[in-house]
């Protein structure tokens, strides 16, 4: 029999197991989910200042205690969990309970996984309602992304992956509507070479690329992006010394001691927030900036670069053309709104 209760510290090893089991699902083949262990979970989730045991709900199955167990207490097998969070206040310097977000919902592969996931979602909704939440997002998207940023494909800001074997099948039945979609792209830098070198040489005469470590300006970004190595790249016009375009790169900062045979070894980086000033758009400048950043990352031994593009930003597809960038997944953000 399945019952639902709040998270306990003793559940941590089983939550790690559930993450790993889901990473091996055939539906996730090729997504390259970040390997999970206790230290990664603690660093990126449990140790955040706004983490609360009251916002993680576990589905447990009670099993009889083994004969040699001194306590005689039955063993609880965690078969799934859901983690709820919240967005920032308008000034980004606090947590707002107006909108909740289902950051992650994972269930062990089993025949009744749909039923368990549905119970977890309904249980989390009760927690949200008791806190006065008016809107619930399913799937993280900035700024409703308090946890797991940098640990999931594409950086984890894409919503629910369409290849997820459970949630896209049950969320509509729970009255969640899709409000946005994001396409995820990936490029392997091992075989990457710049094209259009003559045009690039001409652009280098007019512009230069600078970079620096990115420092968040508000409490929310500092907290949610903690342990992420962020670099800001700026494209500067030589003649006027004004910024033409910029972008941000992110990489999860995980020490070798916590990687446990991670073949990727922290060599994956995410591109975010590509921006070109209005008067400089449609001139190939964004492509020049991205190309220059890829060359920089390749020189620093980054192996893979991933990014996401909102479905409604059609112009962005011209900046990241295939086969240089290949689309490998699509995510959807769901929303449920309570009346009154």
C-alpha cells in the first residue's frame, strides 16, 4: 500500500536511487542527465537557505521488517517524490508564495507509476493551497526555478520534457495547461569548426569580445544560481566602445570528489540570455558572438554546449543552425490557476 508523507533526512539515499533509476529510462536515452549522489543533492538542493522539508512529499511503500532487524519496525521504501518550490518577490530579494512550482517529480519505474505520480501531484497541491498559492507551474522556468538549475538537460529551465514518460500524460487531466514550450539544442565541440572565416575576420575588425565572471545583482539569482560558474560575454563595437550584444554561460560547479565516475566531468556548459540590441539585429552579429564564445569554450576543454530556445522566438533558430546545433529535446511549462 502506498502512503504519502513529508521528506525525512533518512530518505536521501533513496532519492538519489530514484534519480539514477530515472536517468536510465529508455525515454531519457541521450539526454545526459547529471549523475546524482548525496553531495550533489545536498549542495544544489538541500543546503539552499529556502529549502524546506515541508515542501518535499514522498510516496512510500511499507515493507515488513527483516527477521534480523533489532528494532522490529517496518521498512519504508520510497517509490517516488515531488519537490515544490516558489518564485521570488517582485524585487527578487525574497520568496513569494503567490506562485508555486513543481520543480521535480520522479517515480521509480513500476506498473503503478502513473497512480503514484498523480497522488504526489495532488498532495503537493494541498501543500500549496494551505500556503495561499494562486498559481502552480509544473516545470521550472526562470524565475520560477529555485532548485536543480544546472543539473538537468539544457540547464533545467525548460519545463517538463516531452519525453518524460509520466507527467505529460497526467498533467492535462489534473487541469494543467501548457503555457510555453522550449526547444533544447546541443553541440559537441570536439568536431566543431568555425565557418565563414572571411566574414568573421571582417567582424573582428569592427568588434571585439570581452568576458568576465557574472555576479548576480539580487538575492534570488545569487541563491538559485549558487554553485554555478557563470561567465558573461559582451560584444563591443571598437569605434564607439558600446555593447552590441551579450550572452551568459553557465556550468554546474561540481568537484571531482563528488562526481563518481562522471564521464562528462563538468565539461558541459549552457548558453543563456543571448541578447542583441534592436538596431544591430538581423546582421549576423549574434551568430558572430556565439561562434566566438564556442571557440573560447573549446579552448578551455569544454566538450558539450547546450541551450534552450523558446518556441515563440523563431528568429533565434537562425543563430543556432543545424547541424552545428542539433535539437535533442523539447520541454513544456504547465500552469494551473485557482479561481478567486
